[in-house]
C-alpha cells in the first residue's frame, strides 16, 4: 500500500507546527517564571536576585529595614543581584523589598516584606517603658518674721585739739627780792680833792674788825673765868 506524497507533506507540516508551538510555550514560560524576585532574609543579611527583566528600561529596586533605607533606590537593567548586611539588632526587624518594572504596564513589579530574627547570642531588648510623670506637690513656704536688729550705738571719741596751756603761777617765788644796796653817792667832781694823808681808805674797816675780834676774845675769856669761879 502506497501512501500519497500529499499525505506525508500534511503530516510533516502538523509535526513541525506542534514542535514550534511547544518550543515557544517553553521559552515564553521561562522568562515569566524568572520575573518573580528571588530574595532571602536571615538574622544578619538580605540576599536579592532578579533576572530576565526588560533591558534598556529604568527598572528599580529598593530595600528598607523598619522604614530606613538599607539599599537606597537603585536602577538596573536585565538582571540585578546583591547581598546586604543587616545592622546589629536585639529585636526582630521588618525587611521590605520593592521592585518596579520599567517595561510597559510594569506588570512585573513586586513589593514584599520578610522578618529578620534576632541572631543567637543576642538578647532581645524589652521595649522601653515610659515613666509616669508625677506632678510635684507645691510646698508653701513658712512665713518667718524678720528679727529687728538694734543698731549698736557708737561712741564718738572727741578729737582733742592741743591748745595753748596757760602756765599756772608757781607758789614758790622764783627768787627772793634782792635788797638794793644804797647807792653810794659819787663824789662831786666840783668838790676840791682831799689832801692825801698817806692812809688807805680801807684802814677804818680793818681797824673795826680788829676791835671786834678783841672784844669777842675778851668776852670769851671773861666767860671762862666766871665759869671756873662758879665751879670752885
């Protein structure tokens, strides 16, 4: 039995179409599955792996930890991969990944969150408790009566001004009044000069003194004799 050529051609065309369709579906399924971001979060790091994105368009990726940027917004092309170190923490962290597809419609954009646990050996820090504010009780000051201070009288010392002291009259006379000797009248020049007798003017005085001595001696002698007579 001979199969016509037309039948072989038709069968070959069908097989070729089936192969092309199967290959196209496989190829189209690969990139679609690869657009789902691959990322992982541990207690100490974040790993991001992005592939098969539309090239030559501004695709962007951002990673934040508790609202703070761990990876600021960065532009990439067909693919992107990185490994980020988390800061030391004593409590769980919330990690957020944001991928924006720059292609038409942005159908491959992605946003997701994961939790970074506390690494072993790190003690979780309890949340701080806010102290309850206490209102201070106003204290009333005790009124104190001021003690009057008496001024201390100060005696003013009079300043003594040295004055001129009047000397007191002394009871003792400074000296006995001297009796003024009678002035001997000077001989008048008009009287005629006396005649020289050859005797000095002191002769009468010497004679008087000798007479007095003789009289005294005579008196003493008489008194002695009278005494002897009385004793005998």
